[in-house]
C-alpha cells in the first residue's frame, strides 16, 4: 500500500467577503503532497498563494472542500485539537522573519515551546539544538539587530524547527535576501527536506523555485500547472558562486 499523503486537498475554495464584494481567492483546488516532497508554489501577486498557505497551516478555514492532513479531515477537528496540530506538526517561515526585536535568538526560537507548555529547561535545550542545526551555534544571545538578514532567517527557520514539525510552510522565505544569501537559506531548507521534513514554499523567483522537486503554478485561485522537476542543488550552486565582496 502506498504511504498516506501528508496533504490532500479536494475541491478547496476560499471566498473572502468584504461588504458586498466577494473575492474568490481559491477556486476548486485539488492538491496532493507526499511526505517526501519539496514543493514550490509560484503565481502572480493576488493569485491565492498566501491564502493556500494559510489553509495548509490551519491558520484559516476553507469556504468549501476537504483538507486531509495525514489522513485526518481538518474541518472536523475541535479548536483544541487544531491548535495542538498547529503546534506539533507545522513550522512557519515568513518573508519578513517576524522575530521579536531586542530579544535573543534563543528566546525567539524557544517561543513556540512556551505555547506548547514545554518546561523552561527543555525549551532552552531544544532552542539551542535548533540553532545549532541552522548553523548558529554560539549566537544564542544575539538579538536581531546583531544578526544579518540571512542569519535572522536562519533564526526564524530554527524557530520553525523547534517543535520538530513534519511540514514546513515558507511564504517568500528569501524575499528579503540577496541572491547568495537566498541560496544559502535554500541549502538549509534542502537539508531539512532531506532529513525527512515536507516543505511547501511560496516564491516569485524562478531561480528559487528551481530548488524544489515539484513546481505548482497558481493563477486566479486555480492551479494552472503542476510538474515534478529535477531540483538544483543549493550547496553545489553556492560553491560555484563568487564570494560576496567584503
Ligand atoms: P498572493 O499571496 O498570491 O499574492 P493572496 O492569497 O494574498 O494572494 O490573495 C488572493 C486574493 O484574495 C487577492 O485578491 C486578495 O486581495 C484577496 N484576499 C486575501 N486575503 C484577504 C482577506 N483577508 N480579505 C479579503 N480579501 C483577501
Ligand atoms: Mg502572498
């Protein structure tokens, strides 16, 4: 028997109502993602990418359709089970990092564990371990102001990892980074994917989408194309790139 897909969307629609106006942000979307995949989603601004990510991460509910996460229908979950699922299964990474200012990298990374009621000693140990995993051992006490953009995004990825998620949802994770730093961050994301975490990433840069092994293009709330591809290797690309000028 084939393994259960991690994500199975069937006939998913999302309509926003603002006064008299209805916006059909997603229209009858079918999408299945297997556990072993790293998926990139591309599409013009306003095509429904963030709406799709919010639904996948259970931050919002569809207007209609079915979302099975690891075989469980999300719509039938009680509020409590839904927030437990969010805390244990998903890691979120955003374009703007969304770190808390004047707060150490360690405390930023440990924050999701506060919501998950993990005791303080274990929080610190796991945050430290997550920071080491993204190459920031020794930077635990640095605040955002003391870190580069790439390092801040690594802190944000460590925060996404600290719950040991099965799915990482990244919305424009390299949107605020230069090319070389973007490829470095993608190298990290590829290594997490290789370690067994499913990745769904929104990007508007074809060069970044090239690091995924599947590319879905959305347009006007519908899936326009869906193709597997041979991913570029970020570590190899990085080795071939010129060093940043000092
Ligand atoms: P993308 O991320 O691809 O730029 P979005 O998913 O953010 O697109 O938006 C898709 C459509 O839904 C757009 O027309 C947008 O204006 C609309 N939209 C998104 N969020 C809301 C909301 N909370 N209320 C009303 N309309 C929204
Ligand atoms: Mg968006």
